[in-house]
C-alpha cells in the first residue's frame, strides 16, 4: 500500500489535471469523423482479438455483452467530443463514411501485440485514488496509459472484450499518436 504523503497527493492532483487536459486536446477525430470511425473500428478489432470469452450469468444480468461497434462508439462518445459535420450521427457515419487509415490502422494492433510482453511484465497495480503505478518503479505511467485504463474500465461495464490488455495497449498508443497529431 502507498503512503498518502503530501507529495503523493500532489501527484494525484497533477495527474487528474493532466488527464483532464488530455481530454481537452483537439484530437484529429474531433474534426474528422472519418478518423473517429477508424478509432472505433480499430478499438473493436482489438476488443475481438483472441478467443471469445464466455459471459457469466452475473454479467448477462448486469447487461454486459460481447464487443460490438455501436457500444464502443457510444462509450468513446461519452469521453470524446466528436463533430460529425455532414453526418447526422455515428450510425450515419458508420453506414456512409469511409474510415481514414492515416493514423489508425492495422499496424497499431500488430505493434500492440509486440508491446504485450513489456505491458504484462510491468502490469500496473491500482491505487484507491485511481493512479496507476508500475510495480518496479512506483512511478505513474504516462497519461495516455491512464486514459486508456480508465476508458477500458468504463467500457468493461458494458462489454466483455476478448483481450483487455491488447485493447488497452492499442487505445493508449492511439491516444498518444492522436495527441501528437494535434500539437
């Protein structure tokens, strides 16, 4: 357990502010619905990679389902502000839009598979305040990893991905890429 020192409380506050700042960045998908569609499809592909898990009776009773594109888009829409421009909504975008592949593409999933070993070696432990620490260094992970972990927590309240770790790595990498594209 981590001691609640003043320094630790400052870390918590700083990372909460940084997380909020990351969500305010003008990511490419805010202006390009096609980039948002690509992010949704990539997240879906990561979520369905691997053997399908079985849903328990408790999960079914809680309304949790296997991954689907619409649920992933809905959860992302809760976190990200999207301007659909000429599209009415996500359904219209999904039916009539063409996902861009400039930023979000299959290379992201291949890259995430290579990073899995490092990710699993440095498997994060959670602190009650929501800050993620590496068991080796006890230092916070990059903010994009925090964002991805928080998003995965929200997503798993609605769906059961086939591979949580892969999905989280893909999201963290792409949020990171999206932030750099916006700067």
